[in-house]
């Protein structure tokens, strides 16, 4: 059985001494490696030279390149190993791309929602809503917690939330 093929995004940084020609050659070399590992190269973008937030291997700037490609999941380790052993690449990051690169566009176009994501799942709640949910479910166990936050003023509501949060933290510490 062959491994599933996924879309990936690779961003790598070449050191200070790299030129745009070296960047293009390195992109071609990585593309060749992707094809050897059974993948297909979709698109790449040369970002140019950028200053680094902190020195990496005594480099204060580097040439950034982003590539989009498809690759069987079992070959990702081989590509990662290839990138790590390349001394001209000072940093690299491969992530799953939830976007598909379109030729000629500056940025990729977002694909349909990921198939494994359930559409009926609730949206992420705010911290206050999560606290309300947990305190409401625990209110049945602890009658001393009152959850009528809508009827309180803003200052009283915040004080009530602080009190409930302290109680929850004390309860978690005691476990």
C-alpha cells in the first residue's frame, strides 16, 4: 500500500553569502530531490534578502525561499534529512499546506476546508464563554457558585469571574 500524498509548504533560509543565483540553483536542487522522493513541485517564491530576528550560525541576514509541493507522507523524513545536511541552508521548515499554490499568483488560494475537519464542530469560544461553560457544568456539583453573569455590572462580572477562576485553580491544585 502506498502512502497518502499531501500538500506541503517549505520555507528555507540561505546564509549571508548566498546570491540570488545560488538561491535559484538551491531551489532547483530541492525540486529535483522532491521529484526523486516521488513528489511534485507546484510553485516557489523567492522572497529575497531579509534581516534575521537573531543571528543564526553567525548570519545576520539571509535569502528566504518558499516552495509548495506534494509528497508522499512516508518520504517527508527523507526530504527533512536532505535539508538538514545541506550546509548552505541555515534554517528550514516544512509544514502541511492547507492552500494550493496557483501559478502566477503572489499568494496561494485557499482550498476547501480540510476533509477531516468536522463541519458540525462548535466554533472556538471566548475565554469568558469557556469559563461560563465549565462553571455551569460544575454548578450542579457546587451550589455555592452562582452563574448569572449577564445581570451583573462589568466590574462585578469581572470580580465574579476572578473569584470563580481562583476557586477553579484551587480545586485543580488540590487534585
